C-alpha cells in the first residue's frame, strides 16, 4: 500500500500547485520556541549496593534547553506543508546522571548544544473527497496515553519526546449523521515508526503499523463533544531479530457543557481514554520461554471545570502492572511519556529507578549475559503499572500571570519488582532491594507559577515575541514500595525548576 500510495499523493500534489498559486493564497509562518530549564533535585537513591555502581542518581543541579521551529507553508486552503525541527536539545550545564543510559532524556551528558532532531516534514491535501496526509509527522490520539505527538502543554512539566511516524493517511470529509446532529469522520492509513516509546529507528528497530479510526463529533455554542475509536496493528523487529506483533484498541470520549449560573465562557468537561493491547512478543525471550503473550491495559479519566479565572480538575488513571517479567505474559502497560502527571514520582523517581535497572541489566560487566529486551523497561517518566488520583487547580491572577497546585496519590497495580534484582538474586525485590509486596508509591505535592510578557507586538504573518517565565516544584513523600532491604523508608524527594523561554 505504501509504495503505490506515495506516487499517487505526489501526483495529486504536483497537479494542484499551479492552480493553488493562481488563487493567490500562499502564506508562510515559522512559529518557534526556545526554552531553558534550571533544575535543583534532591538525592534519589536507586539501587541496593553494587560494587562500582553509584548508589544514587548523582545529578542535583543542572540545566537543559531546546529550540524548536515549526514552519508552515499554506500554498492554499487545500495544500499545506508543515515541518518541525529541534535545533538544540539536551543538558548543557551542571551535573550529569550516572549509569542511566537506557533513559532517552539525554541527561547523562552535556551535549545539548550539538543535538539536532528533525521531527516533522509532511503535506496535507484537502478537498471535497477528504484529506490526505503524507510524510514524517507526529502521532496523536485522545488524551495522549497511547499516541502522543509531544506538542501539548500540561499544567506541570514539559513534553520532551513525541511519537514520530512516516505516515500516509486518508480522512473522509465529515459525514452528517442527522438524527444525532453530529458528523462522522473515518480515517485509514499506514505508518513506519521513526520513534515512539517502544521503537526507535536509530537503535535498529523496524516497526510498521496499520491505523484505523472513527470519530463522531458534535460542536455547538463553542462546546465540543466527541467519541471515537482508534485501532492499530503493529509488527516490529529489533536488531537482534526479536519480534513483536500486537493489536491495540483505544476508545476516547470527550464532553463539554456550560456551568449553571456562570458566564457563557465557563464550562465543565469530562474526558476518558481507555486502551487494550494484546499480541505476542519474543523481545523478552529466554532459554525457558521462546515467546510471551502480551496483554496490557490502561485508562485515564478527567473531570474539569473552567471559568475566566479558575481552572480545576481531577484525573484518575490506571495502568496494568507486571510482577514477574520472566513468566509467559507481558502485562505492564506504560502511558506515553508525554502524558505528564505530577513532577517527581513518575518524571524523576520511577524514571531513574527503571533506567538504572535497564542500564545495569544490559551491561555484561555487571549482569553477565544481558537480558533480552531489558532496555524496554525504562519508563522515560511515563505512568506505568500504577493507579493514581491527581487533583489540580490553576488560578489566573491576571491575564498573564497564574499560580498552580496539584496533589498526586499513587499505588502500584502489581508488586513492584525490579527485573535486574530479580535476575541477580533469584527472588523478587523492589528497585532498592527491599520487599516487592508493598504497593504504596506515596503522596506528591506540586506547586508553580507562570508569567508572560510580550516583548514585540504581533504583526502581519508574525505573532510577536513573548517572554515566558515561571517556577515549579514538588515533593514526594515515598510510600513503602521504596523501602530498602532493612525496611528503611526512602527520604522525601524534592525538586525545583526555573522556567525561562521565548515564544514567537
């Protein structure tokens, strides 16, 4: 399908360009963003004592940045080209993280002035028969727990990754469903995965997937209601010849309504996304088990209310866990890392504990013969094997200044087992060598403030320049799931982050 569809798309594009140019609607814009973050992080203990391996992360004060450009050429209303590139990305000063190379954030080196990451270069052809998208683009669906393009801002933290695919996808024009006062949109396409949370071309992975989606949309009085389903069939192999064959089915629902007695702009909302993944894999095969079944699931449910000054919400989430990575079933589900929840538990503590475990498990000098698929165990800050509740609030004190607060309570959905320690000791242990049966992950408190100031007013085809600054921080009071072998509780983990940036 891919080989025959691409020449057809290019033919349509070439024949459409002259007509579009004659219409005189050619416009170009290049919005961008430079962001710098300075972070202060308390000590994070990671593993039980191992000779020659640091017992903590080793990173306490550091800075990282990125410069992202997203040029867009509107040849007409029917032909649109979009690109995106990160010219700078990564840590640039301060401490580096030790023995965590399995993590993808780049905090284990100071090469943020060198790294260039091309992200998107795709075209959209729009017409009465629908829309054709082809090229390298982001993959996004629903709340972003399964597919997330890494461009959606969250109350705390930043999107740092983003799913990128080589895609050709066709969307039908809206099909009116009169009895429901709604419109149905269908989509079908194929992807070669460039990078997401299970595959990376640069690491030797080859993943192809077919995509089907159907969305029913109803828009009225500025409110948007939709329900849709998204199905993916993926085949993936890695450089060692291991393979993965899965089907993922995802349901998304969103409803908005007015608030009684409030202004017309005030609204209440609810949103839900749930996903089920099933299939087979040899990624974690061993001498005893050549293949494992894959059966995973996750969901997120958000209730919210918003007025001119106050935005409040509460999110419930659940991701299946896996207490034994050596049995016949792979059941741990990880949200996409860019679905941010809190600041400390997932983005720092769980991210670095799983990264240290994966890094040591792949090191033959420490683990002997490396375990297959061990690198997939690093979460990169994603919600994984956890259920949580996360109420948040944002108060706009002025149109350009707001304060934010959040509370996170989390518990593991299975025994917390470190695969590296399980292999080395022969018994299930947590990431600090303690008992694996405790599931209480702890309580996290988060707070922040953000401020914007225009530096240059908008002009024609130019959005102006805005200075964006802020502070955010959190403290995790760890639960018993982080106790060490002697039963000692892990000390509270805190972090603070200075946010500086320019947007245009």
